[in-house]
């Protein structure tokens, strides 16, 4: 499953979410595309107050203080 992870370097919450996304890669076959929102002015304006943002195919989005258990529940329901 391809996942887009919007983040910004130096964001401790982004680092935290990236760590548990990396821990879920093998279990769920995740392909994580990491995008620094500062690379694009539109992305920066769109997500600057919401990072980290994890976007799944089909438009499901988790943002801000993302809980690991919520991601795991979503992945359990959508990868089986």
C-alpha cells in the first residue's frame, strides 16, 4: 500500500510518526513517500498547521497528533 507522508524537517511530531510508520512497513507492505512540505509553496500553505499528515489511497487522511493504534486499526481493516 502506498502512503504519502507530509512532514517538515525539525518537526518532533513528524519524527515520531515517521518512526512508527517505518515500524509498520514490513507488517503491512507500506511504501512510504516522504514529502517535505517546504518543497512546494502550495503544500506548505495547505499543511503547515496540520503536519504530520499521512494520506492513504482513496483519500483517507490522518493529521496532527496521530495515534499509532488508529493507524494500525485502519491498516488492519484495509490491508486484509
